[in-house]
């Protein structure tokens, strides 16, 4: 009589092959997400640096301009997230005093997956108040850097750190207004 082998399960080798294939697939997907978040953080840093550069150029062109890093919760009609703005102060009432800030450029930096610190200080939470940077119109040096009303330009260097899964730093030198990105 023939003895019929009626195995209906998986062998250990088949099971190991499936587990290895699933592990490879998960690592590929995870790597893709990390690359996407790194690219998002890098783009936000480059955009913020471009707004800072434009503020310096505008100041040296005779405009009283500030670069602003702010967070919107969506209540102002903008999408929720971080923004880099250029504000220009103008004399609206003609009394010779610059009294009104007009927004003339707004760049989205991303959503709540980004975080920003100033000079490595976590107390300066951009989601709670804005960072304002202005430049001297004749030399291009940093005239002021304020978090709300607090002066954050204590030394000769201002660092703005942009973080998500990757960390990028903008270093702004007070005396020259030069700014470098570490991406």
C-alpha cells in the first residue's frame, strides 16, 4: 500500500524566506520615509536662509526690512505650520516715523514635524512667538535679532537650528551679516 504524505504546512525554510523578504521591504520603506523627512528639513532650512538673504539685500537697498520666522495655527487664514516672512516697515501716517509693518513675502517652511531652536536654546519656541532679524542698511551687519521682545543676539553669532529627522543649522554672523548653512 502506498503511504501518501499529506503535509499542508510551511517548511521552516519557506517561512524564513518570507520573513527575510518582509524585513527587506520594511527597511526600504523606512529608508524612503527618512529620506523624505531629511529633504523636507533641508528645503525648509534653504528657504529660511533665502528669506534672510533677501532681508539683508533689501536693508542694504534702503528698505527697513525684517526677516521673520513664525508659526501659524491656521487661525490667521494660513495653513498650520512654519513660515518665513519678509516684513517692511513703512511710514503710513507721514510723520517721519516708520510705524507699520507690511508683509511682502511669505514662504511656507513646513508643518509641525519641524522644530526650530535659536542659539541652541529650547526656551525659544517658534510656535509660541516669532523670531525677528533685521540688518544694518549700510554695512549689512545684523542690527537686531529678537524672539518676541527678547534680544537673542547676545554674542557674535546667531544660530538657527531646523530639526526633524535631520538637523540643519543656519549660522548668522552679527558683524558682517554673513550666513552659512550646514546641511
